[in-house]
């Protein structure tokens, strides 16, 4: 990967890398396994394995992509074939509670940790849909990729 400036690594608002579902986008779960050095004179990015390189992988097993929007966790995407898709979660749904606890007590990082639980783990979600109606969703976490 070659960059002309640090701005080349900024979050893009358009183009192929603006889509978080593009399989070419590398997320934090991969980056944290390396020490990254940007060598500007040679226009290179160098990756060196670090102590986390062989750490067990913890990744989302729900298939729901969430953002923190003004204290509410909003679904902005659902991966096809995932537990979230099978249970009817949809873009625009808002998580109200997780396992009987209001989501306001958990950070998004804590919620992502719950959704990265072992395959077979059951997570109970309270969800408010676009119509404003609330419903209960029971996700059984699974490796879906």
C-alpha cells in the first residue's frame, strides 16, 4: 500500500473505501496485530507483527453493523446470511436493550464485545423499529463468514 500523504489514510466519504462492507477494507481487528510505520520518503507502509499477532480472533458473530448516534445504537447494516438477517434486524432499527439491560448503560465497545461472544451464545435484544414499535429479538451468535 502506497500513500502520498497522511491524508490518503483519512476516512473517505466517497469511493470504494467509503463502503464499510467492501471486503477490501481492513478493520481494527487486523490492524491491531501489527506495528504500522509510514515511510513517507519511500512512499511505503511497513507492517511488523506485534505481540497481538497470534492472539485469538474476536469478531462480530451477530451480523449487525451498529453506530452510536446520540446515545442510541442504530443499525446501519445487516450482513446477508447472518444471525441478525435471519432474525429480521434491518437498517434503521435502534437497540433499546441487551439481555434485559438498557443500552444506555453499555458503551458501543462493550456491546460489540457481547456480539463477539462464542458461537451458540444467545443474546436477547430489545429493538425499536422504524415505526416506533418495540420488539424482542433473540440472536444466536454464529460464525457466518
